[in-house]
């Protein structure tokens, strides 16, 4: 007897992993709920290339909120102003929230930037003394007074007396030497809160506007020249010596006159 052949096993097609499509605001407001979730997002690239890293950029929502994207090193980085659709996995820790692309993730262009007009992004108001996860990489505008100028950055004191550092990368093309301590400026840029203190990243030269220059120092009036101080005894001695010389001069003049008169009489009687 021969055994009947075993039935062939049929393999079921692999199921494609589901990709969630939440809004960027929902992810930023509840990052713990999306930790490790693969998502598909749509937004506009808000950072210039290599501003944050070789393969990182900021994807911005229509309300001015931004999300950091860690792209694949094998894919090109999109240009600032491009509107794209992208997939990746949400990661979240004490440094913030970001989208990390893996091997199966990609991005595609939905709209190319208009070369005639600079891309515009909505502005947000952020409490710099206590920013939250949803405030990271937001597009903000700040006015303040320059308190210090370094080679590649300068420090501001905002209207709320809060410190803020503005970074000036070489790619920006803005010389820090154009600014002086005491200048009042208005700066637009992306807010980086990964460090101990917030950092503002302008994107183009036009993001930095000088509103007023530092006031010139007030010229000081010349001080009156005072006579050197002398002790009372020295002053008294000086006055006494002057009086003695005056009297000696008068006595000498009188003696000269008496001698001249005596000589005149002798000649008269001779």
C-alpha cells in the first residue's frame, strides 16, 4: 500500500501593516498614545536643508505647529516650502516628539514650492518660560533687545524679560557683526526646545529685522579744573611770603627816591 500524498499547504498573502492617519495636532497633544505607531502625515517642509541635521527636517502644520522628521539616509531631503505626504513611526521621549522613517517608509511631493513667492507659515504664540511638547518646532516671532553677540549667535531679552538665543548658521548668510548690544530686533524662526534653554532658528535673512539701533552714549561735560589742594599752613606761608616781598619792593623803591633827591641837593649847592 502506498500512502496518500499530503495536501499542499497554501500560504496566505502577508497583510500590509495598517497606517494610522491622525492629525499632527493630535500627535503633539497626546504623544504617549502614538508611541511606536506608524502614521501617514501631510504637511509643508519648514526648514532649510542641513539646518538641524544631514537627514532631518521640520514638517509644519497649517496652524504653525511643527514636527521633527528623522528621514532615511538613502532618500533625498525635501526642499523648504514643499508640501509632502510622509510615513514613519512616532517616537517620544524627554527630548520631545519626532517622526522616524524606517526602511519601508517614504515621502512623496504633493505640491512644489513657488519660486516667485517665499513660503509663508502661520505664527504661533508660545510661553517661552514653560513650553510644552506641542510647542516644539513651532513657527514663532519674537521682539527683544540684544544683550550679547557671538560669532554664530546672539542673545535676546524678550519683552517679558526672558532670555532667548538666536542661532546663525553659515547657510543663513547673516553676519552677527551687523548687530550691536542694545539693538531692538524682531526675529522669526523655528523654536527648538530640546536643550536646557530654548533656541530660535531663523530660516532666511529676512527673518531678522532691526527695529532700532542701540542709543549712542551721552557725551559727558568736561569737569572744571580745580586748583591743587594745599594744607592750611602752606597757604598761610605762601601769603606771608608774598606780603614780605611786596613790602621789600616798596622799601627799596623809597630808598632809591631818597638817594636821588640827596644827590640833587648836593649838586644844587655846589
